[in-house]
């Protein structure tokens, strides 16, 4: 009895997995700026920071406001690798 790998058992007709969601140019991102829990940076991708705030809720509120005004998506990250979309205003 031979053992096949899980990938071969799925066959070639399986759809490719979608890429994880991540910010695009122009999107607004709130991120933890340092190890300090009270410092968050709000940026427009790929520009430098535009606002530094001292609470998580202020960062999220600012991202939502800017994303709405600019009609782009808003994101939060704590590690610059994983992103959570917190506002969606891009069409399509």
C-alpha cells in the first residue's frame, strides 16, 4: 500500500489559494511603532507616518476617518507581516 501526499490527493483541479489581504499603495495603516503599548503610527502606504497617537482606539478611529475620506482601505498591524482590514472603501 502506497501513501500519497495530501497535495497529490487533492488533484490539479483545486483552485489556487487567494493571497492574504494586505495594504495597497494609498491605503491607511495603523501600526504599533515600538515595544511601548501606548505609541501607534498612522501612515499612508508607502509614505512615512502622518500621525502618531497614544491609544489603540485613537489609532483605529483615525484610520477609519482617513480611509473614508480618501476612499481607500484601512488596516491595522502589530508586526508588519499580518494585517487586519478595519475599513473598506476601495471599489472593486
